[in-house]
């Protein structure tokens, strides 16, 4: 048969790459902002310190370019948002524009995920494909496989769940930005984001694993043969 062991092994390799790539892309955004803030704040005022901590998306884009890769659409969007918030904070001399940025981004993403589930174009599928591998061929294979109606229903459920989770996170971030000091925000927010992100990923994996037990042909998660 055409779908022999070689292809299954390749699929497993793609799945492993998918998870490693996601982890590699998530970790800098979770831990670097707080670290940069506390280093810079020893020598600068609040607004410049927050501005420096908000430059992580730009650093990620520069790192990708140095490795010979084009910046992703998501990273460019985060650079734009960070640039706008920094410009407003510096111009109006208010750190609130930077502190509230996380809540605004989470709210917009939450609405986007929920809306994508409603219109049957789940963002979770697009993200899973785009973050799965650096190889175009592997992404094309996954995109074709995951346009199956049953796979689409799974990704719609995931998009709806992530939409709700992000909206709740936005509310928490807004309350924190409005009620505690900038230093405490930078100390706590990365941990909260990490907890919510990891919790969401684990819940998503458990849900997808249950679906894959009944429909292994969808290849939503890597399996050992």
C-alpha cells in the first residue's frame, strides 16, 4: 500500500516537530518580558523599562531573519501592537498603554477565535498547520488532511474553547493592569499567561486524544507505530 510504514514514520516526525515548534515559540514570549523589565528597571524609569520588555516580538522577528527565515504574520502583528502601545506610552507619558496591551490582545484574539468557530474557519487549524513545521510540503499535507469535516468540527470546538479562555484571561489582565503596580504586573502576568497557556494546551491535547482514539485516520496527534 502507498501509506506504508515510511509515511507513518514521516507523519510521526511531523507531529513531534509540531509540538517542539510550538513550545519553542511560546517560551520566549512568556518569560523574557518580565526578565527584561527587571533588568532594565534597575537603571531606567517605568515607561522605558516597560517599552524594553515589550520589544520581545521584535527580537523574535530579528532572530528569525538572522536564521534566514521570513517573519511570520503573527509575529509581525505583535510587533505592530507593541510599537503602537510603546509610542502611545512614550508620547502621553503613561505606562497604562503598555500594561493594558496584554488585555487588549487577549480580548481581540478571544473574539477572533470564537468568531472563527462560528463561521467554520477555525483559527486553531490555521495555527496548528502554520506552527507544525518549517517545511512547506509537511504543512500542505496537514492542511489537506485537516480539512476533513470531522477534523473541522474538532478544530471548531478548540477555537470556541480558546476563545472563551482568552476572554477570561483578558478580563483578569485588565483588572491587574488597573489595580496593581507595573512591577507587580510584570512579575505576575508572565506566570499567569504560562499557567493559562499550558492549561489550555493540555486540555486541548486531552480532548484531541479522545477524538483520535475513535478516528485515528485524522492524525491530529502523533502516534507511535
